[in-house]
């Protein structure tokens, strides 16, 4: 039986039941209100394409001296937060020893680097797109760092990439990728499939209060440049994968003679001229290095004089294939320009030509007075 009251219609079951019924209505309204709030505000952040503005792209197409994806991702995050404490040379010095030390860089190593320099680092498991949405939204705007296989067809190659956008409606993830280029879109299902089953997660890297005052984040970021056709050039991508596999062979301790043949093959590939001059310089330098290791000093000197050094006659800071170079600091460019002279000096030492070796190291120091290798070698030759 029900009765009418000023509060409404309730079942005639006593005072306690009335209170329970009232509390149930109140709780229900709270839950409905919370659900509506979630529906009104959060989904609108992820139902449409949301791209974090101003995340810099650093990679092959910008002519960076950084090569592997760990270096470029680290530098991307540093630049995004406006951290001017580190140049590409500093980042390269920290991370480029991986092949030499037979180490593969993953999220743990990156977390250690950021944590030791004042950043707050959190590892988050990825189960659904909502896990991204907590960070990639108009309020937080935090680029996320992931470690994945490069693609389904190249599962022997892993890369570290920076997630900069999500599109829940079309189930897409947008990343900056050293190899695949800027604002590269991956379907959500494929993106999840690129994670190793035992390690599906990402790093959230934000400045701590102790370093916040040292940073100079970009207040008015420029729009992203459109992807260029070279980023989707199949021949270029396959050449880059061949490069990565050579790095892997180096880590595995493959004989130097086999490594040299691999680099020579890459340098003769039809897609090789399409690479940015800085990328070609890196490969020529590596060929010269292996010639020197194999005591083929004349071949090393020829490679440096006739292939690597002439590329510096080009403006390596200019745009290439539609991309502006990201590094405008003259000191950084000088560091990169001096490196072939280091290799040339070492080749001359191997040949027993000490005067030419000294001349090469002095030229390296003229270009970059901070060059540590040239300083050390000249000290030894005194």
C-alpha cells in the first residue's frame, strides 16, 4: 500500500524503509550526475582528434646528429618542456655508447636519465585508450613515451616513439617517430599489437618543482608541418631498416669485415641519395671507421676525403625534402662537422703519418674547440 506525503509517494513500509528509499534516490542522482559530467566533459576530449600542440619532431628528416630512436625521443621530451640544459651533443654522448657497450636502450634507461635530471617519471600500464586520455588532453598535454616493435612486418626491430595525439572516434594514435616521421598515425588495434605482451605501457615524464624554474616551454607553439612524401617512401624506409639491422649486428658482435660490407651495401642503395646529408655523413663515417679497424687506412682516408667531408660543402642546416632542420645552434653544428676529422686523424695514425694526423685533429678543434676526442689524441701525440 502507498500513501501520499509532502515528500512524494513512498511505500507504506515504515520510517526506516522510507529513509533507505530516499538515500537510494540521492545516491542514484549522484551517480547519474557523475556519469553525465564524465560524458559531457571527458569524452569530448577524446572523441575528436586531439593533438598536443608544440611537440617538436626530431629525426632523420630534420638532419639531426642523433640517430637512434631513444636519443631522438629523449631530445623531443627535453625540447617540449623547454629544457635548454642539454644539446643534441650531450644527449648523443649519453646514449650513443649502446652499441659499443652491447646495450639496448629501453624505457628503464630513459626513465633513469630523466629521473636523475630532476623529472618526475611514472610508468603506466596501457589497457585501453582512456589510459592515454588522462594525459593527452587540453588540460595536461603530456607527450607519452612508448617502446614498441617498429611494425608488424619488422618485428625484429624495436623503436621508442613519442605519443602526441589520440583519436578515439576513429581509433587512431598519433606519434612522432624517428624513422616513420612526424605525426605518424597508427590504428589503435595495430598500435596495441606492436607492444611485447609482457610490457604494454608508457612513460609519463613531467618536470619536478625543483627544475620547473629552469625550463622555458614554448608558449605559442607553431602548427605541425605536414608529412612529406619521403616519410612514406618505401625504399627509404627499407634502407633505414637495413641500417637498424646493421646496428643490431654490431651489438651482437658480428665480425668487422661483415659489418663493413653491410655499410658499403647501404651506401650504394638507390635510395641512399634521398637520405638527409647528415644521415649520409654518418654512414660514410662508419664505413671509414671500419676500414680503419681492419687496417685499410688508405680506403678510410679516401672515404672521408671524397665522400664524407665534401657533403659539408652543402648547407646541412638548410631544408631537405621539405623539412627544416631542427638544430640551429652553431655549436651543435660545429660538433657534428668536426667528427669526420677525428676519423681522418685516426686513419693517419694507423698509417703512421703523424703530421697529417695532428693536422686533422687540429682542424677538428678549429671547427669545434670543445671536441674531446681531438684534444685527447693531440695530447697523446705530443
